[in-house]
C-alpha cells in the first residue's frame, strides 16, 4: 500500500529541490553543474551525519546540552582518531557545512575555504580503512572553475548561493530515516539532470523503473544475498536498488562496482554515503572493467545487475592476453573490437556465484548477429547459462530510443530451457519517454518466476529449439506477436462490393436518361 500523503510530500520536496538546483545553475549546462549541487549536498550530509553521531553519543552519556558544531576545533581534535575509525572521516567544527555556510557571505576567500575543507575531509581518511572511499572524492568540485564565474568574486557569489540553496533544501533531520531524504533527493536530481541532458551524459543513467525490474528479476526467491555487483556502475543507482528491494540488512557484505569515468565514479561513492552505506560496506573502483577488473579476489557475487554501455570499442583480439583471460577464454573467442557488449556478459558470468543471478541490459544486435557473437551465444546456451531473454519497450532510457533487452543468467538452472518474454507493450507513455509501471514490472517478474507460457507474451524454448535456430536469441524468433490488424470478413466484403456495383449501374442508367432528355 503506497502512502499517498507521503508520496505527495515527496513530490513536493522533489519539485522544490529541482527548483533550487535549476535556479543555481544559471548559464552552466545542467549535466556539468550537477557535480556542484550534488557535491554540496554531500558536504551538508556528512557534516550533519557526523554531528548527529557525536551528539547522540554525548546525549546518551548524559550531556544533553552538547553540540559538536559549537565546540572548539582543539576540543574536537581529541575525538578525531575514534571518529575516523567509526565513521571513516572527520570534520573540524569550524569546517562543518553549517558553520562555513553561516560565514560564507562575508568570506572573500570562500573558494579557498571550501578547497581547504574538502582537502581536510579527504585527508582525514588517509592511512585508515576508508582511505580509498574518500580519496579524490571532491575532485570534480572545482571552486576555481570559469563555469562558476569569470572572477573570484563572481565565483564566490555562486558558491554562497550553492551553500544557501542546498542548506534550504528541506531534507529533514539526519536521524529521521522515515524517508531516505538525502539519498532520495540525490536519485531524483540525477534523474532530472539525465532527462534534461540530451546526449551529454544522461544516456548512461538507468531510470528507476528499469533498475527496479533488473533487481526484482535478480532476487526472485531470495530474501538476502551476500553482495551486489555492477561492472559498469555509473552513479550507483542500480547497486542501491538492491537495498530498496530487499532491505538494508539483507545485503550482508555490501555493494561492489567498477566505473571507468572518474566523475561518475566520484558521484557513485557520494551516492553510497548519502544512502547511509558505511565505508566498510562498499567497494567501488575506477578502472576499465574489461581490461583491468578490480574484484578478482572477492568471493563471487550472488546478484549482478548492470546496464553496460552499448556497442563500445574495446581492445578485443588486438590484446593477445585477453583470449587467455579466464573470463573470456571459455567461449574460445572474444567479442568484436567494435562491440564490447558480450565481453561484459562474459565478465559478469565469470564473477557470478553458483547460486546467483545476473540481469543485464543488452543492445538487441548481440542477440542475432553472426560471427564471434554467435559463437559466444552458442557457448552460453550449450552450457545452460541463459535463463531468460526479455524484450523491453523502446524509449525507456534518456537520450536513446532503442528497444533494449535484458539477459538473465544463472549457473544452477533447474531445466535446460530458455524463457523468452516479449514485454514491448508493457509500458505507459510519459511525455517523450515510455515508463514501466509497477503493474508492468509485476507481470514480467511473475511470468519470469513461474517460467510460464503465455500466448503472444512468453515462450519456454527447449535447447533443441534454440540450437536449431542457430543460437539466435531474439525474442521475436520465439514469441509470435499478436496480430492486432482488423479481421476482414471476405463473404461480407464481396456482398458489399456487389451492392456497390449494382448501385453504380442504377446511377449510370439515371445519368444516361438525363443526358438523352437534354440532347432530345
């Protein structure tokens, strides 16, 4: 049951947040500017999170008047070591968001102040377990960028507006977790920036409805998992969906991901913190997953969800080491250099636990093209790894209208059949995009879970059927689309034509009569 009042409050909060974020942006492209708004939100969040943590500890110890934000930096230093161990970072009271904001309008060196504060936050984690989670976290928050203004004074004016704008966002008390306000607002802003960004970056953002579907598919029959992994994790929204679907305690060992773009990688780590994921519960790496995978030594993952980039170039057979890489070697062939899609699939399979599920968004071409891609499909089918292929509606993603598919893989299937689901019409139109409703998602997941045959919607194909089709995995090969054209009654149509011809003859006779009269 959805609490409509709460949903309404959430929508109002979102609208207010977007209004602030949009107003702050001014002349800067939204996609570029998001780093400032989201970075400021993060700065506010960790400041409030630390204060709340210290204050509640003091209040429990009977010191009810205590406020970390009001004590001297010298006194606070005594707690540094313990806080870094527990929280992963430390902020001096004078460098907390609320105190920097209070002085911002009168600080003519605000840009330098913020730069120093951010450096101190990152440095506080140095040498501790959380170092990799904080290193370079504020790199994309360039306080001296011309994007903010042409002079220091103009830039500082913008920074004051940023601090005030984010400070005014009504995100509630950190302790009140009834709605995960910071994380929720972050997701919303990312969605808004992506949908307004056109081609400049939004196309790599996975909308919430698709994330929900992937995660639900990957967790059917499970109440908990060891950990969740995304080899192309972007800003981490897909990873965090597992927590929403299963619950916080259900992900025992946390969130793992890899991201090649450093800006997005920083946003992903910020996203983890904003969703109150402890520094010891996530491990996000910034490297090229296909060439330099970072989680070799971790135990395999029970849930893998991903929306990897479509048809990107990669080294492929130009790199002689890759064909012997244990991730790609089993198929005996590498994905084509111009289309890395199936390399991501093979990577995911390699990282997947024997009792796990991988749900990956795919470009449709990989399902039917010949050559190396067909050989990799043959390997996947011959070894019974492909559980289900789902054809999705077009226009679900920002910046691209293509109709994508989902490949679901498992290593311990109970049968050797592949389920095909045609979900092309399971959506509603919202402005220019299509959207999956909760009912659409339920229907797809339900048929998937039951491995059900539904006319014009799903088909459970035997191994022989798939191999007989040359390992073509396009849904349209297996699920016959419903013929929605109007049925024509030939007998009725012939009778109507006969009637028309007869009436035509009568009219001709009439006209001939009139002409004869005129001529006579």
